[in-house]
C-alpha cells in the first residue's frame, strides 16, 4: 500500500504533478493519491496549483473537450 511519505517523495522528485500522474507512477488508486495530496495541503507541506487557461500547444480553445484536460497540480512547499 502506498504511504503518505511515498506520495510526498514522488512529488518532490517530480517538482510538480497531479494525482493522475502520481497514481500511475506509484501504481496506487487515484482517489487514494488525491486524498493523500489533500492531506499534504492540509498539513501545509504541499500546495495546490490551480489549472489556468493557458495551454502549452495553444490549441485548447479549439479543443472539442474544452477545459476537460485542465487539472490541479501540486508542488511541495519549502
């Protein structure tokens, strides 16, 4: 089973990640990873970075899925 420390360490190595990425990396259920990320935020060890409207490819405005791909990322607080 994945621990809070493993999630924190994986986030530290990634620098910035979302629950889906960490879930795949740790081979853990996404709801569990999401809950652990929220716990790290509550403990003030991590912060949530809200998704913005900018898109790296610039094609989000014409994307059929619209804002569906925008996710909340997390990063550790120093």
